[in-house]
C-alpha cells in the first residue's frame, strides 16, 4: 500500500490522539486536522505534522489559532464551513471523523459527496441521518469504515461473507458503571461517578452516554444503518469484561465474534489500514487471565435511554435525530450540574415521544429535527 493521506476531524480528542499515534507509527500523511476548542494542542499537532490546513470549530479561538500558526503557511479555518472544507479536500484517501455529536453530520456528508472514504467514529452522523448518509455513500461507491469497537467487530466478522446473509447481530455492552443498579439507586449519581467507566477510557460525552446506556442505543441504530439489518435482528448483550466486542450469527448457526483487550487503537488502526492487519501498540489478550466471560440481559426499565433509542428507530424518520439531539442537550446540562442523572433519561424519553415524525429527504430535514429536539429539551430543563 502506498503512503496513505488522511485528515482528522476531532484530532485533539481521545480517538483523534490515538489515531495520530497510529498514523505516526505507520507513516501516514496527515493533511489536515480540526478540533472543537483545544487550540493549543491543535496548533502543536498542525506544526508537528506539517498539515496544509487546521480548523478550530469554536470561532472565538480563531484569532489565537492564527497567532499560533503565523508564519507557518498553514491555512486556518473555523466553524462548520471549516470542517466541511477539510472534509472535501482533494488528494485525501480517508477522512477520520471523530468529532463529538451532531456537529459531525454535515462533514461526513461533505466527504461522501466529494468521494472521500470515511473512517467513522462519530455515531451521531448515522443515528440522525443514517438513511441519507448510507444512500449517498452507496450511490457514490464511497466506503465507510466503522471505528466504534462494536461496529468494527461486526465489520471484521463479516469479512469474506459478502454472499452470506446476517441472521442476527449480537451487540455487546459493558453495562457501564451502574450495571445492576435500579432506578432509585441512581437518583443521586454525581458527574464523577458517571464518568468512572470500568473498562474504556473515552471523552466525557460518550462516557456519560455509556453510564445511561444511551451509547448502546445510539450504537443499535448505527448498526442497523451500517449493516442493513432490522431492529429485530439485533440482540444487545451485557458483557462486563469488554473482551468480545460484538458478533454476527449466520444462517448455519455459526457465530463469529471479534475479541481483544478493550483498547480503541485496534478498531482505529483497522479502519485506517483496512484490510491490513499489522503490529498494533496494544496489550495482547490472555483468556486465561480473564478466566471467565459473562453475558447478561440489559435492564431496559432502569436504562430508559436505551429503550427510547430502540422505539425511535422502530418508528424511523426524524425520530432518531430527535432523541439524539435531546440527549446532547441533556448530557451537557448534567455535566454542568444543572440536572440530575435520571433527568437525562426522562428528557430523552419525553422528547422522543412528543417529537413530530417526518421522513428524511434532505439534510435540512435532519438538521431541523435536531434543532426542534434541542429546543424541546431546553424547555424541559427550564
Ligand atoms: Mg462503542
């Protein structure tokens, strides 16, 4: 394989910084980087990698980025237009989209429309606008490589099975820090408790989503779009050790799973170097060190975000965008100390049940549903 050229949206986050380690180790050219607001780290990355352009999404930080990169010849950008410009640069083999939230939706579409392959870590892209995104990707023949560990596992299990029908997907869930707890035990949960994930080290938004199981609901929707299966074909299984990253059952009752230590570098590297499997700087899996692996049913009553996501995708249209938008607002309010932990599930459920159903024809349908849901969530927060 020739030297690959990539761009990274979300380069200062958990996925982005690990992707840069993979890129350095495997000698990939990084042509552009983008971050939400960490302007200091973004400027350091831009200089070290000698990128063509760097984008700081937060417009208030643009002047500082200009100052830090003055004299380097690196083009600086800001806002959604900046992200979309990076997503549609010429001469790029793959764009890694690892931004947090709905912000990732339009850049993903921009890359697909430009014909650039996408390594997708931004699950909100598919949750909110999956029908549109997958349709455009198929029409243009643009591949989407999943970065999420579960979807990477499913994608890996499907290799060599183009002709074989998926009977069922087994989507594993760690269960988060509160697995086994009942609703009444979760009323007083603090931000620190919600952010203490047992297995995975991730950003604050996704870690909160893992504690509410919203993350698994989003992944359920993401899996339906990526792999073309129905809601009835996905079984969520709580697997506390996060060693089996997900599995596919085929027509012959054979189940193929992908395993490994819980470390995002494996799926990140597989998405960036696909189909190559080469040395990766992660620990090796010792099954005997684990001794036993456990599998249980999720508690759909306690973790109502999960149930709201499944209801939303069964109804379809703009409803998944609505529950996602409501969740983004609710999680931000929780992390700010403005609402309690259980309020997140209440807000997602209420907005999901009251949002107007519309079909998705264009990206504006998605963006409007998202904006409506955010307004409704803000009203509920008060
Ligand atoms: Mg995941």
